[in-house]
C-alpha cells in the first residue's frame, strides 16, 4: 500500500521534496483501513501535516478508500531502546506532544531536596536532562581532552585521578552538555549510585534558605550522601564566602570518601577571582580541561547531528554555508537551526540556500550597529596594519592602494554617502577614482578567493555576515 502511495505522491511533488519528506518515512502496517507510518520527529510530522496533507489524503483515498486513515508514530528518542515509538491515532487531528519529548521543567529555585527526603525510601532525583549524552556530543579538537576525561570518569567514577574533573570554557561550548552526559552515563550504568546535578546558583540559594530555615545540618547531610556531585558554573560562587565554605566542607568529605566531583566554570581556575585559595587548590587535585570554539569541520558535524536528530534533511552546501557563517558557539548554531525550521514552516518552504541566507541576514541584522566611515577606516587600518595618514594620503604603493580601495568599497556598501563624499575622505579624490576602486574590488571578489576571505573578515568587524550572491 505504501509503495502505491509513494508512487502517487511522487507524481504530485518535486524530487527534492519527495526525497526530504517521503523517503525517510517507514511504513509499519495496514489494518482496518488504517495505514501506520513512522516519521523521524515531531517536527517532521507537523511539517507533513502542514504541507502535504492533501497529497497524503489523495494517496490514502486511492489506496484505502474514502474511509482510509493514516496513523503516525514518531520516533521519540533515536537509539533509546527504553522509549519505544509512541503511536497516535491521527486521521486529521494533531497528536499531543509525546511526553518523553517534552523537556523536563527546571526544578524550582528554592526547592530543597534535602528537607523532604528519606534517603532510603525515596528515589532521588538527579536533575539531569536525559537528552545530554555522549552519543550526541560531537567530538572535535576543541573538546577532545574534556570528552575523553569525561568518559573515563563516567566509566569509573571516583576511581580515576580525574577527581575533581573541571571543565571550563566560554558560553555555549558544551560544558553543561558534557558534565550532564557523564552524569547520565553513570546513572544508567551504575543504578545504585546517587548522581546529583546542581547549578552553583541553585546550590547557593539552597544554602541561603538553609540558613534562613535553620536546616544547615540537613543541607550538608544531604550533599554528603551524593556519590557523584556535578556542579555547574562554579564561577557563580565567586565572592560568596559562606557558600564557598560550605562547599569546601562538602567537597572534602566527598573527596575523602572516594566520591566523584565534576565541575564546570566559564573561566580557568586561575582566573576565578573571588574564590578562596583553599578551594582553588582543591580544584587542582584532579584534571582541568578546557572546551574551545569548534573548528569548521566540527561545526559541520554538529549541525549534521542536530539535523539528523530532528529528522530534517538539508543539502550539504547549505550546511557548509551555515557552518561557515556561524563560528561563535554551538548554542548560536542551534538557534539558527530553530529559526530556519520556524521560517520554513511559516512560509511553507524547504530549507534551501535562499532561506538560509535570508534567515541568517535577519538574525545578524538584529544586533547590528550602524557602520560609519570612522569604523570602516579603523577596521581597515587595523586589519591591514597601515596608518591612517597613508591610507588617506597620496601613496601609490601597493600595500596602501589595496586597503584604500577596500575602504572605499566598504563605504559604498555600508553608507549612503555619495561617491564624491567618499572621495573626500581620501584626500579629496574625485568620484571616478572611487568608482574605479569599487569596480576593481568587485572583480577581485569574484575571481580571488583570498580577497573574498579578507572581505568576510572585515565584515566581522561590523558584526555582519557577508552573503555572497
Ligand atoms: P555551556 O554550558 O558551555 O554554555 P551547553 O552545554 O549548554 O554550553 O551547550 C549549548 C548547546 O550546544 C547545547 O544544546 C548542547 O547540546 C550543544 N552542544 C555544545 N557542544 C556540543 C557538541 N560538541 N556536540 C553536540 N552538541 C553540542
Ligand atoms: Mg552551561
């Protein structure tokens, strides 16, 4: 039946859409005039319903008759055997979001687990997000040490010399993902171990509440029973003397009892101003590893992994374009994918190069500042290491002429100044000189990859992404 459906659908839509949205579908069975199919994600399902419901209806009418129905099942979490696909009866109405796909709400800030739990009888919550795993953490040069140390710790918590394990690096580079992946791994392989994930901020609030409520003892007791303590963003403890003191005691107790401690921080321990030396020296007992910005290849791999998890197909050249344009951090990359999907479904179109370009443009425009003549002059002089007087002066040397032409080109691109005024900024050159410069650079951009790269870099000075036509 499904083969016949595909045949009908294929005739109605173009090749690219067919490949993207119909080839990944797995037919499950047909019973009682109902065809069951499996789709890779919630997003995928919604897309089908939004865009291809008529084509599908037609195919079902033809194969199963007017009363024929279609039932979707969505793969909730790929590779996770514990969560079998959930099936919905969906003739025409939408399913609710599968429970397992919903994010667990963040625990409320002032909740204090240590107050209410009898450790023996209650299953303790570890506050881990199960979506953060090693499987979906892409390895690259940027995180290799942290990842392998993390894996070692995950396999033998408290036993390796990586205790504490400290992962540091700037925002959006996967610290939380990595330390939670360690926690999830341990939780799944050593079910008797009490793994606890807590942000430093939450820890701090709990401590303050414990003081208020006179439950400090319960607070420490609670933490001292943890087998694997994962504490995120420890830089937050800076300057908080009493919280640090309490953490110090908990730390010592756990460490002495062979319990594993895993931390993250947004900067290297030596740069953690406002942190007590005795704590900092404890941090050095184990291993400190940094995570850095992913390189181009790793960015591609991360994008591919995310798209695959969402069951979305995007052409390689679009992926490369995205990886090329967003080089700040992984969170930003994810943000762009989400907007791309939103734009795609709002405008009912595929995610192609054009959509990628406009979406990126819009995102970048959001935090754009106006590009002024001065900022262009500054960027060009510092990028090419020429001085301002030479740039504006009469020199005909190649080292000066090229940057000067680039500056003119940028002014033409970014400001509304008439050519004559642009010339004025370069020692009163006339407009034909400016035209010549703009033409020269335009041609070089078309023909010389190095010039194109240089231009991309200059655009970054202004927080712009250069979009080639
Ligand atoms: P941080 O804690 O360093 O600010 P996060 O761990 O919150 O960063 O990462 C931001 C987002 O990027 C998360 O959704 C995370 O899953 C994703 N991410 C970061 N690094 C990777 C990676 N190497 N592979 C896959 N996803 C990643
Ligand atoms: Mg984080």
